[in-house]
C-alpha cells in the first residue's frame, strides 16, 4: 500500500505507550493484510493463512483496498504474489 494510505486517520492506530518523545502507530488490520497480500514472501503468506489477521479485518474494506491496489501491480499475472491466494484463504477460514 502507498504511504499516503497509512496517513489517513482511520487506517492507523496510535498505541498509548509511556514514551515522552515518540508516538507509535500501527496500520489498520486491512492495510497490514494488504502489505502481506501484495508481497511474494512465504512468511507473509504463512501469516495470512495461520494468523487471525484476516479474521479481524473488515472484509468489505479489505476487498476495496485489494481491488484498488491491483490496478497498480506491475505484473498482475505473477502467480507468486500472495494476493492470488486470497480467495482460497478466505474460503478456508470461512470468511
């Protein structure tokens, strides 16, 4: 996902930690899932299959992000990009 999507208020969460000089933010579950979906890393694919990340995502928001980001893939036919497994993973998880 592009950096500007991480800056939108509803796409990240600030952690309330006891730091005085820094603020710590985490991406929304949907953006984190997209970062893993649009990679080729086996560990990212394993995370998508084995963790509850996709279960806690807003499915509508996730699928909107996925469709938007697919437009910008340099090689959408690259079968090694994890996004091609999304339908199978969602079905296996009953989502």
